C-alpha cells in the first residue's frame, strides 16, 4: 500500500462556476492559488455540485461557466503541471462520501453553520429550503476529507466550514477508528519500525501523553511520515495511537487563512457580481476603459476646481491596489488641492488594469482556440483525483463495514 502523505503538504480548494470570473476572484483567490501550487500538493476543483445548491433552477449558467472558468484559471497561471485540476461531478466518489458522512452528522451541526442563515437572508429571491442547501457544508467536508487535505485556504467567513469538517472527521474516527484488535495491531506496527525507531516513537508518545509536549507529538508525526516499511493502515493506527485515540482514517484539516480581498468594485464596495460592479478577467479593453472612466468619484468634487478627499473616492481604493507610492502621493496632492481632475486621476489605474489583463487575454485566446487541450488537462486531473478518492473511499467503506467479503 502507498504511504500516508504528509497531510500538511496537501491543499484543497474549489470555486463555483456561476458566471464570468472577475478581478475580485483574481486578487482574492487565484493569485493565492498560484503561490500555493509551488509550495504544496494542490487539488483545485470546479465545484459544480455546489453551484447547484443555489442555482438548481438555472443550470445552464453552470454548464456555460465550467469550461470558461477552467480557461480563466489556466490563463492567470494556475499550472496543471503543479496542481491537480478537476471537476467535482466527474469524481462521483465525492457523492458517496457525502452520503456516508451524512449518516453520522447531527442535523444541528448543519443548521448552526453561519452561512446557512446568512445565505438564506441574502438570497431571498431563491428557494433554498432544500436538503442540498442545508447539506452543502457537509459536501464541502467530503471534498476536503476525500483528499485528506491538511490545509484549506479560506477567508474568515469560511472558517466555520473547516471547523465542521474537523468535527465530522473527529466523530468518524471516534466511531470507526477503534477496530477489533486495535492494540495488538498497533504493537505489531511499532515492531515493524525497527528497534531504534520503535523506542523513539514510544518515548515521544509518552512525553506527549504524560507531559503534553506538543513538540514531541510533531516529532513523532514526522517520524511516522518517514517510515517506508509499514502499510498505510498501520500508519493511520500509529498516528491515532499517538494522541490516545484509535486509527485516524480521516485526518482533521486546518484553515489556511487568506488575506481579506483587497480588490474593490467600481462603486468602492467589494467586487461582486451581485453588486454589478465587476471587471471581468476577459472583458474587452475598450469596455474596461469605459467602465473605469465613468466610475463615481468623490461627490464633493462637483467642479474641476473643487478640492476632493481621496478617502471618499472609490478610485483611490483602486490606486491602493495598482499604484506605486509615487503615484499615490501624486493623487493625494493633486486631489486635495484640485491640481488634477478626476479623469487624470483615473488614467494610471486604467493603464495598470489593462496591463495586468493583457497577458491573461493573450493566454485565454490560445486556450479558446485549443479547447481539446483544456479538456485533456481536466480529464487527466479528474483521473488523478479519482485515484486518490477511490483509495480514501475504500478505507472509509472498510471502516464502516461495507467492504463485503
């Protein structure tokens, strides 16, 4: 059997395909993905089932968006050579794990997830009184636990979803990790480590359990990661035994907090399709210039000669994203003294946004002209994801007594 991966080195993240990606997605999510793909083993997926939880009456939006979104990912620099890209519904194991986890997840855990009531309030025009909407945080948990991801990049508003996943994993391991003959299997696994490593493992375990020595726990976990001559099942038993529990079948993930999105919309609010204030990644340059030239400014500047306050102007927020210090100083001085007009102020931002999007447009054009390559990338990613998913699901079935002989 293959070795248990170092869970801290695996990252999972997904995006719903519900429309064109914009600069908010790029600065808030995709730039972080590009960084993470060089630091961890990353799985990035199109969350089409998640999109159905809120857009089930309008599925054509999802269908249109799936391939466009993948092209956007590739165009900004998400690299299939560095990360596994796949579509959620093409890995049906996600649905089975979701079903199996639903058998042990208390209803109250789902009802208390903050986004459950928040989204119902924000999306009152949609009928969200469905099991799919109530259960989507558990589907997220299945997504994460399927790949035994150690880290999940989220904003602060999504931390509760990762905490639910930790609780579900903990409950699953508590229910199914104490297999018959657990202690005997642990003792046999320790012997397979060799005398020196076995003695060190036991000593580190004693220090953690008796003295609460976290460093000893981390050292022991690293020791287990390096073991080549014990099976995956034995490794899971020894990880669980370290902390005084049973076999750890589904490791608990940690949140990897991402910086709050800094990309403002055209009105100064957070960039969001629901606010109709976005600049799409593949929007025509002329349209981008038109939108930026006509965006609102400080309402106090009625005339060109009126001084303004950058802090009250949506354009200033864009300067904070795109402009170097010397340009921001120029804006501050020129705006407060009425030395520059609003169109002059906008010019550097217009050029910076167009310059950022130009290479993205160019790469997108290449992928649009070679859709076969895009589909090949996803097919290969789905195959790789399914290999990992099948292995996890086999362990889950065995633990739940569903692998009939």
